[in-house]
């Protein structure tokens, strides 16, 4: 009795069984590589059609479909709200009048998982933050912000303080904010 038919049958059986798993792993790796290989600061504009850009809850619920930059911003906001639950964070944020988001000298574990090795805790995509239109104050410290125009949606903003590193920040996009009384932009250049 020959083992060739049995070997061939087992090979075909395991090939059929494992093919979807291998394809899933390869697709997941390619998707992860594509998401995390983008240059920081280059924010994509494609949003899921079901996302309501005026709702933090919607941004949070769709975060897996968004760029890594948007995911980082959402995670930072969730951390500030003290929860990973989108609905709970949305409820907590509704009671807050503002935020202070500052980068630190070392990055949290979740950020390493999200973007690979890093040495700074930074946000680049302000669109999820701009959905918090009821905020009256916002401080962004030690960030590399090329484009702050999404903040123009924060119509109740009264005080904005930005500490930026190694970039020029154009605040002209905020001229339409009628309630904005104080804007302070501080530039820190590398020596």
C-alpha cells in the first residue's frame, strides 16, 4: 500500500484548511505595514462614510478604520477622559470645558504598539479633537503641528495655547472663531 495518495490527500486537506488563515495573516501584515509606514504629519483625509466628523463618539467607534495619526489622537483623548470605552469617554468629555495635551519624553506602551518605536508622545491629526466643539480652552504642548485648521470647528473656543517644536504654525485658519479671545503660540527650535 502506497503512502502517496494519503500524503497527497492530507496536503490538499491542510492546504484548504490553512489557506484562509495564511491569507488573513499576510493581509493583516500588509495592512499594518501600510498604516504605520506613513510619514508622521502626513494626515490622510479619507474618512469612513458612516463617520460623523462632528461627534467624538463616532470618531472613537470608527478608530480602527482611521489613519494611525487619528488613532493616536483618539487614544490620547481617551486617556484624558480616563477610559478606553468610547461611550463613557464621550459622556465624560461632555462635562469638560477643555483639555491640556502634552507630549512626554517617553511614550506609553500602547503608542509603541500603534506606531513602532518612538521617543515622543505626539498628536498630528487634530480632526478627532476638533469634534469637541463645546470646549472653551485647549492647550497643546510640545507637538509638531503643521496644520491647525481643524480647530476652526471648535466654535466655542475662547483660549488656545500651542507649544510647537520645529515647525511654523499658521493660525490664520482660526480667524473665523468669534469667541476666541486669547491665542498663544510658542515655538521651540532644536539647538
